[in-house]
C-alpha cells in the first residue's frame, strides 16, 4: 500500500475537525509532519472544490483567526455563512471567539 500524499493527509485531518470548531493551516502542517508547509495546506484546501466528496475547508483559518481563504469559496460570503451556521462568531472576517473554538489536531488526535 502506498503512503498518502501531502494533500490526502491534509484532507484526512480537515475531515476530523468537529462542527463548530476551527483549526489553522499551521496546526495541520505541524500535525502531518511538515511544519514549514502552512501555505501548501492552503493550496490543498483550495483544490477541495474539485473533489467528489465534501471537505469542510471552511473550518481552516490563519493563525489569528482571519478568514484568509474566503475568496476561494463559491462567493465571498460562503465561508462566513458556513461558519456562522455552526455557531462561530465572525466580525470583520475574523473569528471573534477564536481561542474558544480553536481545535488543535496535535492535541485532539491520537497519533497512535
């Protein structure tokens, strides 16, 4: 069996983010063993719109809670609408309660 590629590793982590929680590009990069690859995580998430199965890419934001990837969704409000529908508070394209809703795969996922 072949080792999953970088994008597949990103998708596997993103699928685990619980509804109403968010994580960051950097947290995902650290979890999959490529701590310098935050930007590449963003590239992987940008390509999710071409996949047959839905990936909750709206739950991934930058390190201070900014919705930096929102321009890659169907329209400029899609990411905000998806997050707000999960109870996440957004103000000026930033998650207001970021510390409360932050989900870190490095602590939440058992790597065994």
